C-alpha cells in the first residue's frame, strides 16, 4: 500500500510535530505499507525556506514534498489561490508517486483530497475530521458570506459523502455524523493522540526549569500553551489569568508558551497586574513543552464555547493530562469537558455564569492537594488519548478498503 499523507500545516508547525508525526510512525511500522509521501503546506517565511524532514525517528518508508503557498497580503485571496493551485500540484504528485490512497489530516486537507478525487477518483480518508467551517463561523473568524466558509462547508459535505473513512476526534461528532446519515462502519473516533511517555512528569525538569526562572519550589504555576484569539479566548483569557493570580496570591506564577508576539502578551499581562517577575513568555519548540509542563501545577484551556466545539479534541488537553496537570477548561469542549467533570481531570468554568471562575479555581486547588493527583490525571491521557486508538482505526478502515 502506498499512501499520500496530506497535512494542512507546515513541516515545523507544532501541530505537525504533535499530531502528524505520531501517525506517520504508526503507518511506517505497518507491514502492508510500502511507501508514504508526506505533503505539508508551507506559508510565510517557511514557504521559501529549505525544509528537511527529520522527525526524530528512522525514516525507512517516508518521502517529503511540500506545497508552497504564494505570499499575499490578502488572506482570502491567498487561501482561494491555494485551493485553485494546490489540487493541480497534488495531481502531479499522484502521477509521480502512484499512491493507492490519500490520507488527509483535518477537514481543510480533506477538501484538497476531495478536489483531487474529482479529477482522479483516488480514494481518500480524512482523520481529525471536524466541522472546520462551523468552528470558524461560530468563533467569529469567518462570516456566513465569506467564500472560505461557503467553500469549506460544501467540501465537508462532499467528504462525508465520498471519503472511504472518517476519523472524527470526538465521540460526540461520530454520533452526529451517524445522525446525518454517514454509515457507522465508515467512522471511527480517534481523539488527538498524545505520546504519554514523552509528556510524563519529570521531577528533575521541574526543579531545573523553576531554578532557571528564579521561582521558588513552593510556587503555584499555571501554564498556557497556544495562541490567543480565533477559536481561543483573548482578552477573556487574561481575565482568567487575573482570577488565578488573585486566588493563589503571591505564590502564583504563569508560563505562557505561544507563537504570539511576546511584547503584546507582556503588555496584556501588565494590564491585569501580572508583572515580569511572575510570568515567563516564550515561543518554545514542541520538544521543550514537556519540561515546562513538568514545572507547572495546573493548565489553562481557554477555548471559546460554541455549539460545534462539542466535536473537537484539543491536543493541548491531552498533553496537559499526560503530564498529570489538572485543566481549567470551558464547557462543551469535545468529550473532554464532560470527562473532566466526571473523572476529576480539572475543573470547568463558564464566563456566562457569575462566580463560575472562582468556583472552578477552588475545585482545581482542591485537586492539587491530593498527593497522587499527577499520577491519577495521567491515566486520563492513557485512557482517552493513546496513539493505540489511531492504530485500531487504521486497522479497521484500511483493512476494509476495496481491493
């Protein structure tokens, strides 16, 4: 079997490292897989850079060929140009590589796979399948008249109809797809996988990072990983940080690992009274994230609530759990908010409910008092985010594909 694996992020993007590479490892180890062609989409400076595929494991079956986006000051025109040019480039790759199927990571990549199918009838599967168009609409990033929304929603409908297999990231969405008429046999739930071993709590890293930051061993450290804005809270997130600082008092410290401009983040922290001595802000390589999580005591997942958020799976929550961190999260985030409430993996807050944040912080602080809380919470990552879920999905869907 020859597989063209189509991602939607750049080779060096944290999402590629955390979500694509683990699945490439699984596929490469399958005896029925002869070769894999990884295709990423490179934007901004990376679009012109020399890229070397070296994910940290022995590459025996994988080749790499990026799609390079043309620079444009207009985001809409840029994306439209991508979706008119990239299918033709992918068709050329199909002719050269001769894959048996396309495996697309995410609904936007699935849209490209569908556009290739239109011309070639090459079978395709979509993992990490989510209602991306509705995410962007409900988050206020796109408008209902935005061409990106209209096209993406149409292409998602086609993926539901034509993909040989869909791997939604939440059981909530699998059930919704079945209600919409997608045959249950074509759907397997695969939450965003996490390498639980890589994110295991490391006491040595905890002490080392805190010493480097000049923070005392008794500090109560919260950590936030990711961007601000879009599908995530922005100004509201900093108000939650402010509430945490008030709750834990002088002991509170904050680590923010973000690609956002440090000066902008620092200015927002200063506005809520969190000074430079209390916070550390950096754009950290994904390989360094586990050490910062080990140095922390709890984590923030300030994801904007929206109806379709029930169908998502935040990779950061799985990584937080793998390190044993209780998570402060909004309601209705995939299957995770319900898991947190039922199994003690953190606390849920709702900004529309007065007093919800202090209540959630109190619940989280109580969890921290348990001497086994890191061990107990890590079990959630093993139970719900194991890469074994992806292995099982590939076994089911790829084995059932037509000869």
